[in-house]
């Protein structure tokens, strides 16, 4: 009987210990659940406040002075940009020649094509386009000799002056700062390269001085009395400005050697309905 009593006591002690441990675990779980409930209450209150703020914001956006008004203002702005660009198109019309060259250009500009160049687009013949009735002959920029026609050089310089003026106007209307600014001077215009020249860079590196305040380099958009390499680089920079504007309106450049074709594509895209429809 004593042995049974001792075993009963031992069993009761073990049960008591287990009960105490279970009670401690329950208390801990209650504390954790209480903290979780408090967190849920706080999150629910925050969610309620956020929901009310969202509803208020939606109400403000749907009112007359909200998002609808912003969209209307953006549309009016683009319509104004379209109108100003159409004036540039009338001032500096880029037209196709009549004849075989026209057929080639029309093939390169299919009707109903979206902004950008489709995969089947063929290279544009630069000689088949004219601006204000003037050709832009790039041949003289590549190779100039004593027998080069001086009138043709002057016409190309005038045409480049027209393009530079059109590019600067369109950039101002679209509020796009040109990567390579233009200094207008009609047939003696210049384009500015913001990067310091190699001479300035080498001098700064040897002397250890900073060239952040170095003089900007200007390149002539004409050949008269100028180096052909510098003039050709100026045309390249002008075309990069055209490419920048085309990318800004979600259009693609037609190539690095097609100044007039890129200008024509820029004018066409801005005056198309997609320019209005693509408001973000």
C-alpha cells in the first residue's frame, strides 16, 4: 500500500508539473494572440483611414479640377504643339520630287503606317527630298574638290540652315532641351558640341586642371571656308538632335544619313492623330 501511495504521489507531482507547464504555454499564447489582435486593430484602423483618403482622392480626381481637367489640358497643349508644327511645315516644307524619285519615297512612306519605321521600310534617297525647293547634297560634305559646284554648296548650306531653324523651333514647342544646341545664322549656322574638344581634354589631363569650364566647341553647318570633316560632323550632330526629338515622341529615326527624311518623319508624326492619342 505504501509503495502504491508513493507511486500515486509521484504520478500526481508529474501531472502537476505538466499542468503548470501547459498553463505557462497557454499564458504565452494568450499574450501573443493579444498582441496580434492589437496589431490587427491598428492595421484595420489604418486601412479604414487609407480607404477614406483613397475615396476622397478619387472624388477629387473625378471632379472638374481633377484628372479629367489635367487630361484636357494635356490634349490642348498637344493640339497647340500640332498647330505650331504645322506652321513650321508650311514655312519649311519638305517635299518629294516628281518622277521616279517620288515613287521611291512613297514606297518608303506607306500610307497608314504608325509612328516609327516598319520592318519593310526601305532606305530613303536623300536626293529625292527638298526643303523650300532646295536639295541637301551630302556628297560635297564627303569629298570636296576644286571642281565642286559652289552653288550646290551654298544651296546645301541654306538647306541646313532651314533644318536647324526648324529643329530649334520644334524643340522649343515640345519643351525638349536639345543635346546639341544650335546657333542660328541662316546659311552660316553652327551646332554646339557640349563635350570638350580633344585638345582641351588632353591639355587638362596633362596640367591636372578641371575642364568643366572649357569653351564649348562649335561646328559649322556649311562648307564655305571650312574643313569638310568638321562640317560633316556638324550634320551628324544635327541629325542626332532630330533623332532625339523623334525618340521623344515615340518615333524612330530613319537613319544617320537622312536629315531631310528624319525632319519629314518628325513633322508627319507630330501632325498625326497618334500624337494626340498617346497622352499618358
